[in-house]
C-alpha cells in the first residue's frame, strides 16, 4: 500500500481548483493545491463579470469579503450594425444589495482571495510549480509530476482544474479529439479612466456597475463583444469564433479597435489609457465537447472539463468552475471515505453536476452557441431591427409615416430575413433560454 | 560562514508618469534577478567550501517568504533583521552587518530595484572592514580565491581577485537561480526564520521633501556661434547633432563609400590618410 | 558659505565618465584621485584642483586617504561612473556623512535623486554636509575657457591600507562583444540589406571602423543577428557618438533607442524615410552595393 503525500492534489488554483481544495480541506482532507503562476490568478484573464452566488454555502456572506470592483446593476444587450445600435437596457437596484447578482472583479484579486480561503482551511498551496504529467499505478492516477527537481507528488485522487485545453485531462485520455470549432478566442483590453468619468458616462454611482453585451460588432467573424465597468478601468473585448477568425485573417486587436470606434461605444471608452491587452482560448458551448468527467483516481473540473458558456453575448465560466470544483471536492471526499477511488466510485461527481446548475445550464443552453453565432443573429437580425427602428423613428415629412407592418415587410425583404427563419430561430431561442 | 543578502521588493511597481506616485503590488514582491544571481553564487560557493550559508533580509515580516524560498533552495539558515522599509543604505548595511559579521564572503545583488543605488554592498564592506568587488558581470570560484570581472566605463572591464573576506555584488545575468526541489519547497513553507532587531535610529539629517516623475534636467550646451540667423536656425534645429542635417545626396556605390569615409575623417573618427 | 568639490577617479590619465560634469557642478573645484591625474586635469575646465596620485583602484584605501582632505568640504560630488559609484559610499562612510546616490542635480542643501530605475525623482534636503553621486550625461558642460587653475598635489594613501580587492588586469573594450549600450560607435543594418551574410560583412566593416554592429527588429526577428544587437524600445537603448545606418527606415520604435549621436550617416534607397531626415550625411544608394564598396576601400 503506497504511502501518499496527500489525500488529494488539486492542479490549478483558478476558481475551480480553489473551490475543490476549500471543500476538501474543510472536510478534513489533506490537500495540495499546485499552481504554476507566482500566485493564484497572476496570469488568469477573463472578461470581468463573476456570478458568485454559488459560493453561498461554501463562503457564507462572501460579499462582505470578496474583492470585487463593482456590482452589476445595469445590464445592456446591444445589437449593432457598423453605424447603428439598438439596446435593451435593464437596471435594478435589487442587484445592488445582498445577496447581489453579478460583480466585476479582477481575477488576480479574486483568485488569490479564494485560494487564500482554501489555505485558511489548511490546504497547502504551492505556487510557481507546473504539473507536467500524471503518475499512475496501472490505470489509476496516483499523483502528478511537477517541473521542480524531485517533483513527484502522490495522492489518492488528483483533481485537474488546469483550465481550458487541460493537459492533464488529455493525458488521461478523457477527451475525444478536440475540434477547433468548439473553441473561441477571447481578447480583452483594460482601459484606465477616472472613477468619476466612468460613473458619469455609464450613469452609475458608488459601487454600481454596468455590463454591456454586444452582437453584430465583430465584422465577418462570428462572435460578440463586451464592455464592463471596473472601479477605475473598463474591460472591453470580443469573443471570436476561432476557425472563422483564422479564415478571415483578421487580427483580433483590429476587431477590438473597430468595436472601440463604433459610434455607440466610442464615447464610452474615449480617452481610456490601455493598461493591458490579453488573449485566451475559451471552451465554448461545453456540452458538445465535454470530456469523460472521471477516471480512476482522477476528476476534471472547470474549464478543464469545458464547463463554460461562451456564445457571443454569453460569457459565463467562473460560476461553473466554482460549482464544478465544489462538486468534485465533495465527490472526492466521499470516495476517500469509502476507500474506493475508481472511476465508478467517483461517479457521484457527475450526478451532483446533473442535479445542480452546472450540467443543467449546459444542457439547456446547448443550442445557444449555434444560434447566437449564426449568420442571421450575427448580421441579418441586427441590421433588420436597426433599420426598422430607424424608419419607425424617422420623420420624413411631407411623406406620411408608413405603418410598422409595411416597414417590417420591406426590411425583411431587403435584409434577406425570412419569416420562416424568424419563427424557427425564435423557437430555438425559446427552447434554449426559456 | 557564507552569506547572501536578499532584499524583499516589489518586482513590478507601477509608476504614475504624471504624478510619480509609485503603486506597489506586494503580490509581485520577491527578490530581484540580481539578488537571485547572488543567492545562486552563494549556494555554489557554499557547496565548494562546505560552509554554512546564511540568507539575510532587512525588512518587514513579509520578507520572510523569500527567505523560506532561499532555504528551500539550499540555504542553511535564514535571518530577518527588523528595519523600517525606508531605512537609508548605511542603516540597512549596519543591520545586515550585525548578522553577517563573521561571514567570509557576503554575496549581494548589484542594485536593488526600488532604491537602485547599489550602495548597500559598499557600505556593508566598509562596515565590516573588508574588501569589495561590486557590479561583477562574471564570476569564477577558484581554489581559495574568487575572481570577478567588473564593468568599467567606456566598455572596459577590470579583473579582480579576492582571497580574503569580501563583499561581492553581481549582475542578474551572471547566474540563474536553481529551482527548489518540491519536497524542500513543501518543507520550507514552515522553515523558521530568526528575527533580530536592527538599528533603531533614523538619519534625521536627510529629508525627502517630495517625489516627482522623472523629467530630464536642462542640459548645458555650448552657445552657438555665428550670426543671429545662424543661431536661431541652429537652436531650432531638432536633435543635438553637431552638424546641421543635410539633404540626401544621390551617389553611386563607390562614390558613396568614399563620401562616408571622408565624412568620418572630417568628424575625427578616422585618422587622415 | 557652503563649499562643493568634485572627487573624480582617474585611470591612466583617463577621467571617469561624468567627471567633467561633476566638476562643472562644483564650479570647477576638483580633487582628482588615481593614476595619471596631471594628464587628466588637462581635459578639465577647473579653477582649483587637488591631485592625489595613487595606483590601482582600491576604493577602501582611497576613501580613507581622501577623507582627510575633505573634512572642510560641505558637498562632495562624485561622478556616478562605475568607479565613482564604488568609491562614494566608502567616502561617505569614512566621513560619517549621508550619501545621496544617483543625483541628477546637486544643490547646496541637497540633491534630486533618481529612484525606481530612473522613473521617480526624490527631492532630498540635507541638514549638514553630504556626499552625492551625479549621474553621467544628465548635465552637459560648457567648454568655457578658465583661468589657469590653482593646482595642489596632495600626498596620502600608503599609510592607510584598508582591505581591497586585487586588480589583476584591465581589459580594453572588445568591440565585437561589447554591450551595445556602451559602444561609442555603431554600424547598424536593417531590412534594406539582402541577407544574413551582409551582417558578417557589416561586422568586418564595423571592426575596421572601431565600431560595433547593431540592427533593427526586422533583422533580429529574421534571426540574421542575435536579439542583443537590436536597437530600440524592445531592444537596447544605446548612446553612441557615431551611428551609421544601412537600409534602415528609422521607425520610431527604432530611433527612440538611439540616444543622441553626434553624427548620423544613413544609406537608403528611399530619400524620404525618417532615418534620412535624421542623418548628417544621407546618401541615396543601394546599401548592399555601398557595403561592398566600403569593404573594398577599407581593405585597399
Ligand atoms: C476573454 C474571456 C472573457 C471571459 N469572461 C468571463 C466572464 O465575464 N465571466 C465568467 O464567468 N467567465 C468568463 N470567462 C471564462 C472564465 O475565465 C473561465 O471559465 C474560468 O476562469 C475557468 O476557471 P478554471 O478554474 O476552470 O480555470 P482557470 O481560471 O483557467 O484556472 C486554471 C489555473 O490552473 C493553472 N494551471 C494550468 N495548467 C497548470 C499546470 N499544468 N500546473 C499547475 N497549474 C496549472 C493556471 O495557472 C490557472 O491558475 C472568460 C474567459 C475569457 C478568455
Ligand atoms: C511594439 C513594437 C516594438 C518595436 N520595437 C522595435 C525595436 O526595439 N527596434 C526596432 O528596430 N524595431 C522595433 N519595432 C519595429 C519597427 O516598428 C520597425 O518595423 C523596424 O524598426 C523597421 O526595421 P527596418 O528599418 O529594418 O525595416 P523597414 O522599415 O522595412 O525599412 C527598410 C528600409 O530599407 C530601405 N531599403 C530597401 N532596400 C534597400 C536597399 N537595397 N538599399 C538601401 N536601402 C534599402 C527601405 O527604403 C526602408 O527604408 C517595433 C515595433 C513594434 C510594433
Ligand atoms: N534591505 C535589504 N535586505 C537585504 N539585502 C539588501 C537590502 N538592501 C540592499 N540589499 C543588498 O544590497 C544590494 C544592492 O542594494 P542597493 O544598495 O539598495 O541598490 C541588493 O541587491 C541586496 O543584495
């Protein structure tokens, strides 16, 4: 019987890994959290909005201590053509107080805080250390090899939370061939502006913040844009379908540049000094590409398991990472308690995910990426809706006002929008989001 | 005993270009590349001589993290001297000297990232009454001696040799710090760091009245000669080149080469042939 | 009245870099220390000069020898050259005075000192005498003629032996391997050159002109020469006296790393590119052919 260094090794101190480690440490298991960055979150990037409600049970009253920038109280969805924009603008003060909804946060702050919670419960965090492979005993995973000298570390269970394109999950053979069609590229700029300027431009006060999702702003590359307010910076970026990006030969920074120059966005971002530019691959519409979630002695969580929704305007991953990390921690704890860490003993993980939002949301929204990224939603509908609005609101006397029905019919014809498609897409949307 | 002095600093401070205000981000704190090189040399040196290696940092409790990492890399003992972050170099040197007084060799980095004066090692040598060899760009650990190459001005180098007690400082490019083995990293997390009190006094003679962003000071230049018109055009000409900028001339290759060489001769870069 | 004096190390009659500026900052009052002081003094605009003739650089002993002659000086200004930076703390220690390192400007009651890699200036005020190092190149000098200086030869040194490192030899710069930052003459090539072998030729020409080789990013990206040769914002920032550009357009990322050369030569087929605008001698010609011609003329 091998003598293990730890009960569990968690690879990757992102939101998934820290939640898994926190859950296990609290249950009294010895846990080692291995992170390649100099500190958790050092190199992690994302758009900027987190939905931390999933933390309610793990860190009660998390909102009192989590390092957030602003609470999102205004969420806008914008449809654009190169010269037009139509926006649905929802705001509520209900999201400005406990238990809150979404928040903007910097990942280095948030991830370091969450990993600190795990450490506080007794997890051993080792930074500047990269897991380079799995250690096995037959088919069973019994630890990881790291890039440090004498760097083998053993445990009963390894939880791979090493992010998108998980090297460990692939090495364990949990993925079928990965199809680049299921990946999107996220690129983001952080722009510095004084807080007062942001407050004024976005019509918010104090810690209230804004989340704008934008369709139709990425030219011929299917995708979406976003603009979020931090305390004294803005995050502006785009999420782009990878194969199309390659085919179009457009540089992502040029697409962000075009978004920043859009007449509806330019006045909001004007004068912001670029503090940071970053790019990262996102597993999109995870349900289709999800790997096998457990092997003997191994679990996968977060982006590593493709638990992420990135379909144009949809950008959620941190909440799924935290939810799946917690579930993995619980399942690992149970398996260790029962003394059986085989894949079948770890099946409780998948059951947990199916019962909670992680897999349910993914199943429900499985059609969303295809719909949101379709040519119709990307280009025809925004143009159609914008043109209808334009003619509705335009006053070209002495000509009399045309009726809405007539405008709509003419614009549908002009924009190549078929009623048949509209009905079909509406139905698909209803199924996905309804 | 051999010692290495490691300064805990923010490796990536952000300086506001308008106000000169420095924003520290302690998460990026650590030791400079130069101090890492110093630690690596100290480790190699201790391996050769079999001496004990003591790592020292003068600074706040957060500095203990880097000392523990140094222990994980192989240092025998870690000491932190309690001094104020803003302590001037002589005070820091005195604090360090109290710990390393019996060291045969003290390894330092050439400059610290924040203060960047490179004076602590020199003050330390003075304090200990030992030789100094500073700003080394290459080091050789020889039998009973250490040889180093020191950067001089105008591209020259000086080869130095120390055979007795000395303070050495090295540039960051001289060595790459080894990675600590995983087992020692795990064990090093709880390594004890001895804490000693440093000099309490502050140097009341020096006050920082204000900090501001760097702006070059006006340079003194020889007054232009010639007519008022010449002077105005020379003062308004961009750049500080001695000669005025000239219009491009079209030449064939041989004539071009000749023209280049004759210009170099006129300007004094080549002897008259 | 406060008195300031520059202490300038000398090696074989050569002043430390920035020594002339330190002396100018002290209105022509200087103490020269080292070997060949009298020769070095001729290069300086000094009003009052003391000379302490000592051989190998030995900062510990030199400082002790100097201190005796500096007790009545309020502000000691040392050039921030390698020797000056090593000597100044020892002088400050011997005199028991504060050191204001890395000054860009010295006043009677303090100095403006660079911190954080030169991004921040601290204005420091000192109550009492102090020692400071003045960064070379920040000040510039006027070459005004001075009346014949008062010269005093001072003795000292031998009796006060402090532990110092042994100087084995001084190596003269090797232009082929010199850190480009320190190179006084640079011959650089850009995308206008037609291949990697041009840079071997450039190296031969450079060595005939006592110069070092530099390049643009396009060239280093192609791997024609190593990244250490790249001049510019993402390469090294150089400060040569002479800069010769072959087939370089003069993009701002390149020229911002160029310093302020006294003389610039540019050879380019495009008469209107920025490098040609900057040049003291701008020649419109195929740079490759000019290199061939140059090599021939230099060997002939
Ligand atoms: C541009 C962009 C915008 C996004 N916007 C949002 C958004 O607004 N809201 C949202 O909820 N989500 C967003 N996401 C998605 C979100 O970032 C991810 O879903 C989330 O970070 C997943 O968390 P994780 O813990 O699984 O992985 P990660 O956060 O990627 O963490 C993985 C960790 O593992 C470490 N690691 C990796 N390999 C190794 C190894 N071999 N050894 C040791 N450590 C290793 C990494 O350093 C890292 O710390 C966005 C993503 C992108 C790219
Ligand atoms: C963020 C960033 C950082 C950068 N950092 C640096 C840096 O640190 N250093 C750097 O050098 N660049 C840097 N660059 C690149 C810089 O912008 C230019 O692209 C580069 O300096 C151009 O190099 P070049 O002059 O060799 O090439 P080009 O701009 O292509 O110029 C070639 C020149 O050669 C001339 N020419 C062509 N044929 C001949 C011929 N037969 N004879 C004579 N002349 C000829 C042409 O007229 C032209 O002027 C950076 C760029 C970016 C975006
Ligand atoms: N507070 C400190 N603690 C330990 N070592 C220091 C400290 N300050 C300076 N040093 C050492 O002295 C070197 C030069 O620092 P400085 O003189 O501050 O530029 C550093 O690289 C360190 O090796």
